[in-house]
């Protein structure tokens, strides 16, 4: 059984490198914020601790993971910022102010676009792809 690997198109390569460069900028700025005022665990309330785990930690881990696995890394980043917003809404009654959380998480768009352009959904197991791929009639 041979596996044929197709070369990615220019759009996929551009999306991958746009995500990588943006993630370096985002991670660099996030590390400056954390270095300037570290989130010491004993000073954080439970709500703040959950928020710190979701936004800088999960988002940064997702961006680092996306250098090797674009789909998984982009998903972890999107889930981290989404969970951050939901926890913030549940804890304070309002969404986080300003666009900065979305801007810092925006490299995930490039990683997910690269993953999709490289055929990300085609690599899913047959049972997860839906009816069209299994040959069922509609």
C-alpha cells in the first residue's frame, strides 16, 4: 500500500506561514505581558485562575502545537479563547471588552485555513466525514 502525498498549493503555504509569523508576534507580545506582571497563582481568584488557563496558556499552547499540527493547534487556540470568553461571561455577566483577545488569537485562522487547504477534512476517518463520503444515497 503506497501513500501519495500531494504538494500543498500556494494558498496553503501562504496561510501556514502567515499563521506562523503572526503566532510569533502574538506569542512575543503575550510573553512580554506575562513577564511584566506574572500571574502568580496564589494571588489569583478561582475565576482569574480559570481565565489565565484559558487565554494565555491554552492559546499559547495551541499556537505552538500548530507549528506541527495546524488543525489541532488551531482548534486548541480557538477553544481556548472561546472558553475564556464563556468563563468571563459566566463570572462577570459580560463579555471581555475590546478586540485584543481575538487579535492575539487570530493566528489560529491562518493555521486552520492551511489545514483545510491541505485537505484537512479528507484525512478524517470515514465515519466522521458524513454521508457524502460513505457512498450512501440521499
